[in-house]
C-alpha cells in the first residue's frame, strides 16, 4: 500500500423553502455540459463496518473496505471491485481484502454482495466469517478486470503477489484461479515469478493476452502472458498468433515447484533478473494506450513519465520518458512536470493527463501523444489560482514596520492556466466519451471540459471548503484510486484513510451565469438535465453566499462560511431537456441586494437520491431587475 494523499467528499445538505418551478419544455442541446456531483443516498457511498461515528452523511455499509486502495469496474458496468489492504511490520500485522460491489447502472448506486480477505474477517480483529478466507492478499493494492469481464486480477504489496479470480458475470462473485508470488511461502499454492514486493498498479492489455504489474518499491513492471505456459508443466512460448492464450490462462497452469521466468523491467535491472529501467524510481500508476501500442507509467521517485513498447513475447522496451530537469540521456525535459503522481489517457489516445503538484497546490499536466511513435510532449497545464485576499486594516505603527521589511521576491511567470479550486490533485480520470476530465485532491474536486482537438482543459465546476468561487466539499480522507464506469456517467473513488468508496455522477447542470431578481424577490435559474441520464433529474436549486468570518491574524486567512441565499421548490426535468427554475431570494440576501444592486452567489443543484450527481454548481451574478 502506497500513501497517496487525502481528500474530503460529501457536500453539506441545507434546508429548502418551496416556490414555483417554471419548466421550459425545450430539449437541451447536445453540447450542453452535464453537471457533476456526489451520488446521494445510502448506495451513493459505502463505509466499512464499525465506522458509524464517521458516517454523518448516511453512507451504506460495505465489508472489505478497510484500507481501500484501488478500484476497478467490470466492462458490463454491473460490478465494482475494491482492493483494500493494510501493511504492517509482519504478516500478523498486515491485512488484505477484495470487496465485491454490485452497481445499479440506472442510478449509479452500489451495494456490497461479498468479500474475500486474508484472514476471513472484514479487517476487524475477531470478525471471522465476514469474508471468505483467501491467501496472498496481504497489503492488496491493485485491481483490474480483464477486457472480456471473466477474470479479476489483484496485486498484493506485502505478499509480493498477483492473484487471479474467475468472475461470474451474473453475480459478480469471484473464485480463485491461481497466483504468482515473489517468494511464495510453503503451502501458498503460488509458483515463484518475477513479481515483486510492493506490487501495486495492474492493467490488462486490450486483447487480454498480457498483464502488467508495477511495483513502486522496486521501480519495476512485470509482464505475465498466457504464451509463457501453453499447457500445464510447459514454460515454452506459443508465438504471437491469433490463438495465443489469455493472461488469465497462465494462472494455475504453471507447477508450484517451477519458477516462471517472465519478463520485467526495473531499476538496476534488479541485479540481472530484469531489463534496466531508466527513470523508473517509485514507478506506480500505469495506463495503456487504446491501440495497445504503448504502456505509460508515472515514476514519482524520478519525477518522470515513462513510455514502454510491448513486444509479442511480453518484453517491454523503454521508448522514452519525460522528466523534470533530466541529465543528458534518453529522457526529454518537460516544462510542466513538477512532482507527477498519477496519470490517465483519453479514449481517443491523443492525450495523457498527469496529476501533479506545484509548490503547495495542485496541477494537471496535459501531454500530447504521437499516434505513430507513442512519444509524449508537453501541451499545456492547469494549476491553482489563489483567491484574492483583501488587505487587512493596519495601525500606523504596523504600516511603518511593514515599510521597513524586505519586499518578497517576485514569483516566476506561471506557464499554466490558473483556475479556482485546484488545491491538490491525487487522482485524475477521463470520462468514457473523452469530453470531461476529473481531478480530485486532498480537499477539492474539479471538473474540466476537454477540447478533443488540442486536449486543453477548461474548468466547468469546482468544490472545496475554503474558496468562495467553489461549492463546499465536506467527508472522507485518503484518496487512493478512481475508476470511471463504462457508460461514462459515474466515477467511483476509493479512500484508504476513511475506509470507504464514494460515487460521483453526472446530473443536472446550472447553465445560468447572470440572473435578475424581480421586485417580488424571485429569480430564474436555468438548469439542464443531461441526455445520458437514464432517470429524470430531480431536486432543488439552492443559492449560497460566502462570508469570511472571524478575526484575521497575520498570515492566516479568515474561515469561510456559506449561508443560504435562496432556494427553489422541487423540480423534475426529463433527460435531454432544460427548465427555468424560479428561486425565492432569502430575506437577508434580498436586503443586501437592495443595498448593493448585485451579489455574487453560488447556484447549486441539490439532487434527490438516485437522480444524478448532487452538490456541484457554478458562480452566478444576481442583479436587481427592473420588473
């Protein structure tokens, strides 16, 4: 299990007062940007048993989520698998599990249907029988589903293993097929192979014939292919013909007494057993290009993004890398990379998006990919735009003291587009249709629209607790991984410190930027329901106003507090349609509007359970109209 930051994920619920709703009846344009937010209700998020005191938002319960590290979704979108693990100093202090969750494709809701674990418990000492006992899962840290949906692969960092399970497409339940382990203990049933301690990220090739396993501890990538064992007891290759077996077929096909000399690439070539990897320190996150021609990896220890070309026999040839301030050699310099940690590739294969950090804030780097060579190059980047702080009132003595202080050095020019809410980025994901990119971090989440021709990102919405340009963002911590559903409507996030899984989904979007209030104290806010939703958008529109509260001390910002500024009656909008929702302005905000003539507010959709994502919104300027 590798530490990957923390984040908070649940929007606060505020009461609403009903007023009239005016439905426009016209269909929404195809170009309208869908809203995005948290899935509400008990099936919108799941929390490990025994965490009731940490469950203010009514999440459902799910066994096998203690130390949730990685998440994967079956190709048919019906099942979600979560690899969870705890790494201690010994086997007795370590734990690993796989949670099996059923997904409702219509609502995005998830529910636990089973779990496997290293000791048969759900992670609580003495809870034997909660999960099915399964060896080789200590420190489970990675999970992937084969393209045909018939096999689930799990990597275990403490066990130094990769385990394959047969998946029942009807129930989603798993049956152990076999495993490979770096140093298998007696009785494990695992043959030895070049699979290393710290094994984490795992991906399957698009044709299912190859499996790639990364170990940040060793800075390595190991390849497993069915052609390495075409029959029980045989370790001869089978060539690269169309009848080449799948990677799943190798599990259980190699005798326990034999060592599988599978190809690998690693730092120092791991003293001769692997090919030498360049700038692969801490190599972790993996992403295959859609055409299967390149495998990309991020190496945080080397501050690099590496590219590998797979060969028919499973060997990986390192074809290039982008690195921060590289010495002379095979790596190219990047103007944008600072401290890369995660990456995702667009479905069209044109761009790679890298979760990064700049100074004390978040950044997303946009790289272009050459479709013929697979080479990566800088394209653009987005990073955090700090809010403008009003100068504090100071006494004459303080002003005189400040005049004598040395002026701070001007900051270097920022090559990135700067946006609100990007406090940090610990996971990055691209929607199934390639139209949106999601960046989720320690206390924030940002949604971007993506230009398919350039890959450039434009912020659509943001959520964080201490920025009046974004909606609020309160609930779990320890982000470890994210996965997008095959239909592109939902994103699921595993959080290790909070021992939970949280679902986000598309939903109704506020499309109004400026609204006018009538003398009767009401305003019309435009809302669109995305065509891709299977159920109508339903809920309320809420207006909030940000207030900086409390005294300000030197170098300390005032705490942000959001107050209700208005709300609507309950609305329902069919998918692909839009409506003008009438919102009644709250009395305190109405009085302020009369005095100031305009107010900067946040318009937020509070969706009903199972009616799309809830809690994200957009800034609107409310002006006093003439009517």
